[in-house]
């Protein structure tokens, strides 16, 4: 079969034909051959391992940016203390004399105890697609291909199933979920022209249908999010449009044409809910100002271009300035929304995406993507992170929580069954959490504790916590990256300091 249009068949996008094709391909009865045959593209990186990174990340743009300084301040690398004495051991010793730790110092200590030990929370018989903590960390919500949403209480680190919610009009799978800001409602999307709103407390069957009134018959929303006041729900759909539903008026507020292809991800820039982000299969991230939107003739206030393939996820830093995007080109990019791309950069991204002749859902990653080191002309991103793989589904990435890490890290799912944690400041992988047997589609870090929960296509929901150093644990990165840290002290004193630091981080 040649020249299959990736826009018309997706195991997430088309629950009928695509499911049949997937079975035939996996059983060996059908093979996909690109119509644009090129011998140089027949070399593929292995599908079971993420790319091996041999060169150091280029941090030249990042080092000059404001986010570098802000991150260092937030995670305790810059403070009004003696610069000769910044080790964790010395911090513990100073605390005995007073005063107590600053927020930055707490984050600095906490970074020595990144999650590294897995504990299985639950195991489903079908693929798990979504998993996220509520804003206050009291609940964890999952959605899987068996057409159920499951809500867990997470008090004291335990996961106790609180409610099971049967989803409506699922099709291939539940595609996205979101908690309302007040924590009283959840919303989910599936292969339906409606979103569905469910109360966290009360009757599980009391689901409200929120009709988006699309023009396409085969319609779904891939990504959704509440506004900061909970009044509106923003969604990105397979028809290339952005939708906003007004909960108070009980109707669609507006529908704007955003992208040429599927809109895979949407987000609000900050708590004002005025600036919107959207991205999709055209490889472009667009920035919209709600106050200037014209439904009949919509124009973004700017475009961020530089990826060479479609974008699967957006995560804003929450400050209205910085965001990250995950992409099928096997990279995460960090952006400053004050540095938009020009027309040339936008066109170069469009060309790069159009020239991709592989399908990330069915094929392995072409080696040329892993070897790519040169930025596209017009790429305005300030940092590129490599080392995870994006295959099969819309894999998600996030900034780590500000309260315990100072947003020093970026963490992401991986098609190789791993959770990858990058250092924002260096671009290096500081931890690779291995334990899943299938693609990790979603990851969620507890807002106040050192705990990551991964949601995988192997059906497993896994909690990762710190449990001592392992061979894969790179928590000693601080000693390698902070040139001002003093030499290693005696082992006994370090063990004592580490015990105190772990106690302090938990306080």
C-alpha cells in the first residue's frame, strides 16, 4: 500500500479503518511503503530504544535568556549567601545556626531526591491514555481504552480508587481529560461532537453534554483545558479549529480556524486566560490573544516555528512568557513568546513537515531525524532537548513543579516505555525511569511532593518516588553542573547531611 495519507488515518484519529489497518500491519498481512521512495530514508532508528545522544546540547541561546537566571534563582543556585559554600552539606550546617531554609534552598535540596523507584498503582487490561493530578494533588484521574475514567484519592501517598466513571461516545479511546480549577468537576473528550462534564462528588452518571456544534461529521477534540476561572473550556480538534465552550451560557462561545491540519494541543498561557496557545500536525505553535480574536477572520498575534514535524503537546511555564512543545521530530523545544518567528521561519517549518515521508504511528524513526543538529533557518526557540522518542501517540511533556523544584526540570513520556527528566539549564538527561513495557503517553508530577505518575499503553499506572540512589539515578548532577560547589566531604558526614536534607525536603 503506497502513499497513505497520515492526515486521514490515525489510531487515535480514526477508530474504524485505522484499527483494522493496525491489526493487519501488526499481523504481517499488510506493509506500508512510502510512495516517495528514498534509499537514504530507509535507515530507521530502533523502535525500542530512544536516540543515543553523543554531542553536548547547545545552550548558547538559553544561557543568554531570562529563564536561565530565573530558574537558577528559583532552585537555589543564586542567593545572598557565601558563594564558596553552596553544597547541600553546608546548607544543612547553616540551618542549625538559623534562619530556616529559603524556598530556593528547599528546591535545591529536593533536587537531590528525584523520583527513581517504581510502584504500580493499578493495571488495566487495555491501553491507558491519560493520567493527571488535580491542582491540589488530592486526586489522580486516569482514562483508558476500556471506556472508563478512574478517580483515585491520593491522601498520604496512597492511591485509593474513589470513583469509576463510564465514558460516552468513546470510539477509539477517551482522548483527553481535565480538572476544573476548583477541583469539583472533570471534563473529557472522545470521538464525539460533545465534551462531557462530570462532578467529582455525587452521582457518576450525572454527565452533562457540552455540544461544540462542529461542521464535520467525524469529529473529535484531542486536547482540552479549563480557563483559570473555570467558566470556559478550550479545545483543539481534528478539523483544524479551536473551540471555546462557555459553561455559564451553556453554548459554544466561538470557533476559530487555527491550523491547516489536526490541532493536537491547546493551552492557556497563564492565569489571566487571555493568551491562548495551539499547535498541531502543521508543526507550528500559534499564539492567540482572546481580546483581539475575530471568528470570521482569525489571526494569531504570533507564530513559533522551528520544529520539523507535527507538535504533540504544549506546556506553559505559567509566567506568560515561556512554554515547551513536544514534537514528532523527536525533540522538545523551549520558547520565549516575545520572540516570534518571521514568515521565512514559518515557511521553512511548513516545508520540513511536508517533506516528512514517514508515519510516526506505524514506522520507526528515520535516523536522519536523530542525526539532525542544525536548526531550521528562522527557528526562534531558545533550547532543544533530545533523548526521548515520540511514536505511536501524542506523547506529553511538562515543566516540573515550581514549589519543590523551581521548575528546573522538563519531564516527558517516551515511546520506549520510559519517563525522561531533562535539566532545563543544561539540556542533559538527569534521569531515565525504566519499568514500562509499552509507550508512556502521559506523565504527571505531584504539585507538592517528589512523585511522578506515568500512564502507559501497557495498561500500567506507575508511581515513581525517591528510594535511595540507583545505577540509573543521576541526582549527583548538582556536583557536576555547579562549579561553585566545594569538593566532596567525608562519606560519613555526607550520609548524615543527606538524611537531614531528605527530612528537610519533606517538611
